C-alpha cells in the first residue's frame, strides 16, 4: 500500500544525494588509482592504464610501512587524548 511505500519515497532523494556525493568521488578515486597520472598525461589528455603497478610500487617501498606505523600511532594518541579530555 501507499502508506508503507511513503517513507521510502521520502528517503529516496536524500539517499540518492548521499550516494552521489560520496559514491562518485570514491569510484572516481578507485578508477584513477589504476592509472599513471602525472603532468605529461594530464596536459596531453592521455590515459595510461597501469593496473596494480601503483599498488605494487607503494607497498614495495619500505618508507610506506614506517609512515603507516607513525600514522596509526598518531591516530591512536590523538583519539585517546580526545576521549580522555
């Protein structure tokens, strides 16, 4: 019946807006992460698909793990202090 459908109809525009505002940038970022994107490709309008090479490069860099550990430690410290304050 219409009474059961009404709440979903009222929520639909907000849900579509949220999906558009959050989902589109996330999807765009995900697609971009599989491309080589530097100044030359940007100015020429070229799209160079590199697949998982970007991820292999970053995960193979020893600095990545150091930076990740520091980020996690900083986050834990800030959240801990914020909760206690």
